C-alpha cells in the first residue's frame, strides 16, 4: 500500500481526518481513532465533535497514580484504560503525560506524573507497557518543556541543552524503552522554535532516545505544515484545510523533498498498521465492574497522609462532624459531570457511577453525622453559607472533618492557577472550625500543591485525596478508618508558599519563560533551600513505623546492587516506599546535591522485616556533558542515600568509580 499512494494522497495522509482519525480515502486504507486521556477515556461520541463525550470509567488523576510509587499499579491502571479504549472503539490513547512539573501553578499538573524525571519516566514506561500490552497504542505527551498553560501557543521555554537532556527529555527517553507507537509534540516553543517544528528534539528522539514511532501534533499546534513536516512531524491533528493547502503549495514549490514526504507517509501507514496489530487476539482483560473496583485500589495506594497527631485512624464510637461542598458533591445537579473534584480540559472524564457522598459513607460506620456546607466555593464563587452552623457542629463533635479543594474551574487545560491557596471561604472554615475543635482533619481534593501556611499548624491531620475517580469516597473511608494503612507518597514537593518556589523569581514575560533554576527542578532546588519546604518530595506518613537497617552494597564493576531491610515495628500491616538517591562527592561539574535513581514499594507485615533491592546501572551516575555532547560518568566517590523522603535519609553508603569501574567503600 505504501507504494500505491499518489503524491497527492501522501500529502493528504499527513493531515488527519476530522478531529480524531487518520485519513482512509473512503475505505482505501484502514485508519485509527484517537481519544483523549488523563483520568480515563474522554471520547466524543461524534468523531467531529470536541465535547458530547460518552461516560466512561473515571480513574484517579495521573498525579495520584504517581503518588502510589508502584509500578504494578501503573501497569494495571493502563491495562484497564486500554480495555476502555477497545470498548469505545479507540485505537490510540493520547497519553500518558510525562511532562515535568516545574511550576505548581500549571493548570495541567494533575495530568502529569512528577517533578522528577526518573519517577515520571519509570511510571510512564510502565504505563506504556500496560496500555500497549492490552491492545491500545500510546501517545506519550507533550514533547517537551510544556510547563505552563499561559499563552501556551506562543510562549517559549528558554532552557539550556544540558537541562533539556537531564530533566525534560529524560522521562520521554525512559518511556521509549516500552516502544510507544507515538509521541505528541507540545504547543509551546523550545528556545524560540515551535514544538511542532523542533527538528533538533525530533532528531534526538529518533537517533538517540530509542524512539521508533510517529510524532503527532497536539491539536492545532501546527502553524506551518511544511516546516513541521521537514522537522519530522508526520501527522497533524486535527485536519485543517488551510494547513493542508499550504503543505501542497510547499511541496509544489520544492520546499518539501520527495524523500521526506515518502518517509513521513510511510511512518503514518506503519503507525496505523502497528496500532491495529496491537489488538490482534486481544480480549478484555478486566470487566467494567473490575475496572471500577480497581479505581478504589489505585486511590488507596496513592492517598497521602500529610499530617497526623494521632487523631487518625478514626475510631468507632467517636462523634463526627463534617463540612464543605467537597464532602457531598453528589448533591449537585452536575453530579454526573462533577466539576468539584476533577481537572478540566481534555483530561476530564464523565464518570459512570454516581458521585460519592462522604456523609453517607461515614455514617455506615459512625452513625448520624452533623453536616453543613459551610462555604460556597467552586473556584468562582467565594461566599459563605451557614458558617455558624459548621462551627457549632465542630464544637459539639469529637472529631471535625473539613473537605476542601479545587476542581476543574481552578485546575484546567488552557489556563494556570492564580494562587496556591484555597479560597478565602475554605480557609476561613478550616480556621474557625479548628479553633473550636483542635481535632480537625482537613481532606484535600486537588491536583497540585496547596499553600497550607495559614492553617496547617491549627489542624490535627491533613489527608491528600487528589482527584480520586469513581470509588474515591470508598477509598478515602478505608484510609480514614484504618481499614487500609496509607502508603502514598508525594511525587512532587509541596512548598510553603508560591514565593518559596524557584519559579517565583524567574524571568517571564508575555513571550519568554527563562528556566533560571536549570537542573535544580523540584527537590533538587529545595535540597539547597530547605526552609521553603512544607512537605518534601517522597514524603508520606503511615499508621505504622518503619525502621531502615542493614544497608549492603555490591558491585560487579559495571553496576551497583543496593539491598537493605525494612522492619515494621508498628501494629499495622503496611507498605513502605523507600527511595534511593545518588549524591556525587566533589563533582567535576555542577550537579544537584542528590538525584532519585531507584525506589521500591514493599509490603511488610507488622513485626516483620522484608528486604528491598534496587540495581543502579552505570547510567544512574551519569550527567550530560555539554563539552563532549554525550552522557558521562566521572571518576570519583558517590554517596548512596536510602531514605523515606528527599529530606529523610536513613541509610548511607559509598562507592568509588576509577577508570570507569565501580568499587564499594567501607
């Protein structure tokens, strides 16, 4: 078929069909159907519509998936979504999103995995394995340095080459280990060049990062179809006649060589063929009911206990009061399309099951619970309802729970948040109820860090529930009551205030964002400025206590095996995420103080110990040398840090590299 297409057909093939499909020339070719993704499958029922999407399984947001730090959960999550794709008739899922979370105000942070390239890359790779293994093609997005929604079609991310390699390319490179069939370009410019025309980056993907699929535009990211084709972008989506006409004119004018046209059209045809081949012999791995049930397990793995003075888990016999719209989002007309506890834009999914009711769920265990809305806040309205009733209820209860958060009117594609703080109404409710009841628990539904500085020291506990998906209420009850011991950990640093972030002081205007922090993104920055941290990267509390002991380092000269024991000295069977960082001692070039290079999530029964093992390949010790234009491992001493978070290192060992060979010190 590749050789049977005319030049005109090849040109047309590069420009998509309608909003969601590749061109098929009225049946001459098979084509593929694409669908949006973030919290599941968002698929308009009409292929030419943007909205009017069918309800589908709503999963925890990608932020919450990352908070699980669990490779198996990532694979299962993706396999469930692949089944949803096949049910809906979609061949290609436009995900996962592996962009680095650089700015906590970015409106799409709920769609992305982490501030750390290793964590984002590891879970992104597992997601691609799970998705394509179950029959749906992946489209890893958005390449690259897509870190703000403000003026996203014009803004340029001004980033140094080494920073691109080590931070912003890295998660894509790791995802490419799973052989994704496609990668999506971003809207922004990279160092002044439109992402859809970023030949230097596309060449790196194909020639250095192991990519062998097709590069697709984000929707309407192409301005000059001939320039983007010459850069290596094979498929523009959606179809735009003016761009197609421009491509034809460019070809006729000799601006698009025949060999380039042939190569790009071959890539599109191969992409379609490979996408269909993925589905051969595939049956649904999970029933719809099993997928819905999985959303609860995934959320339970990802919920993060941020603060606890002992008030949690909730004990039966305690008198509870609850307040906040987020406790009962089921009570509103938009419950079938809830805007309170999802992110907005292309990642939104209309859930299949009714929205949860925390009052109803908690009353199954604790009997009648006093409830008051307390604040009217959807991110637009910032007024008060019966504040006095909420305060009165809190004063009469043993434990008071405030359910607060953001939602799609605050966190959405197409715009950034204006503040890290909750609305004034929500902060006032937290402060006033906590003043009369020090046993106040705040449960937060949000997709990005919240500034808690106004009220954190006034409350007894904080639980991060994120955007939880179908059975988020049931998952949250299990965490609050101790039926499930919390094991989620933060996949990004929570700063005290926005003023404590490196991006607050950066150069930014209407066109340019200068990445002044360089390599020091996320915890790398806070390692040198720890005073600005509210909750560190990798942090999460448990209802039990883990002791780290018995660090053993082994090497065959080419790699380092790290083994250590995790002892559960508490009363709950639980899982612990342990993290392995590498710290160069006296580096030859500037390097962050330490970098995550391994992690494990280990189940340990109460009173027992389990051994965790992480293998550090040579690449874990490397940096990108701009002098040599390659990855380099310098001779010297490297510290191996094993910890419970980026700021809680429990075990330390050292290895030495000499003449490229590893030895263990001490």
